[in-house]
C-alpha cells in the first residue's frame, strides 16, 4: 500500500495537553489522525486504539502513568481524504482492529482473532518519564498547532466539496467564504466550535472523498461481515470475510481500483444479508479466496448474491452500508 510517512517529533509536555494524561499526542499536521498505542513487557502486552486527534489539537492516548514498559505507536490519517493513506509507524507488527479496540499482544504478532490485522508500530522513547507528549508533524512542518489547524480546515473544506483557498497557514477570503457557506449548510449555531466543525467536515468529506482502494463504512448499529467479488481478464474472484464494527470503516482493497465494478456482500454474524444483489459469487464459512463463480456447490462452496458497486474511472470508492442496504 502506498503511503506518505508522517514525521514524529518527541518532546516533553510543552503544549496544551489534556489534564492528567500520561501519554499525549499533539497533531501538527493538516490531517485528522487516528492513533493506536501499545505497551509491551517482554514479548507480551496490550494495544488499544483509536485516539482521534484533529489538526491543531492534543488528545490523551494513555491515561495511566508510564512505567518501564516498552511503548509503541501507529497513526494514520482519516479516510476522509482522497489519495493514498498517510500513516506513521515502524517495523514492529502488532494486531489492530477497525473501530475502537483493546487487544492482548504478542511480538511477533499472531493476528488470528476475528477482525484483526497487523500494522507496523514504531517504538516510543519516553526517556523514563511518567508523562510524555509526542507531536505529529508532516513534511514540511507547520510552525505551530494553530497553523496546522487552519491548514487542516482548508484541506477538509476542499474534501467536503467547498472551495477554500490553497492549503496554507494564511487566512484568505476564499476560505472565509467557504467556511461561512459550510456553517450555513450544516445549520451550525453561533456557539458551535472547532469540535463540531471538524466532526461535520469529516462526516461530509467521507461522503465525497474516497481514498485509493475500496473502503466499506458500517453505518449500522451492529457488526458486519463483508465479502467482495470482482471480474477481470482472468475471470471472477471472491474473497472474505472482513469484520467491520458499528460506525467504523475498513479498507478492503488498499491499491488503486482499475476495473468497472466491485461486488459487495454484507451480512450480520447470524447470516442475515444487509447488502446483496443479483451477481452470483462463491463463498465459504471461514476466510476464503475463491477463483471462479461457477459450479460453487459442486466445488464444495456456498453461493450468494453480491451487489454491484460501479467503480469505473475511480481510483478509490467508499461504500456506506445502512440498515436498509448500500447508501446510494
């Protein structure tokens, strides 16, 4: 997967960190970030995520006082941005899940639990301090949290379909007009602040911007299991299952799309189909990748109807699943 790596700068707490936080992340990038942390003692430990940090803000990642454990971190940009995902990590693979999680860890990782997959974490040197603050910076870096905040607003306004000025730390008339138009469109009250602004911008951008690959967002109140199918010069292929928590998104395909369509099947754990269609593909009960969509039963597989999602001409696509199917 193509990534732009963010730089990380470690420093003692010197920004507006949350009170009583032992490990704090400050976001000096123009992207909304989601961070996961891990604490290892020897080859075992625990990982948790995702801490959401908007541009120009700081958030508590771990509230317990830091001890002699080995701490690690992985952060990635919100799916609200088009193009390759931006991420910060390292060479230590640990297990994570989409949506909020807390998982026991072993090093090396053994990601066999339902819905888990490995990501590369980077060691975090806290210099033995019980409290530590880490800044995320992009390259070139913004000079301050305030600069990152303004640049972040501009980037999200553009992703949400408005027309701000160029992404920079300089106020301009175009951005002011775009921001006013967005606040009016969202029917913000006069006292709505940055938290409401960034939440609304991210939500609206997720409706229009698609990161490279194929992403599925679970907008239902229950966990979903997903399977995908596609057709190319080699024939038909189906693959599953991905597990997506309520309110979470999962990138099932991380490379740029090239075909005319991706076919999607989404169902609850009891097998109730939430999103399906007329295109028949083979399936299996455990994790599977099956070549060919014919003679499924004769080959020992199940068969299900997948919904067609048109992707021709798009490098990225986001399918939103509601309780009544795929959001049109």
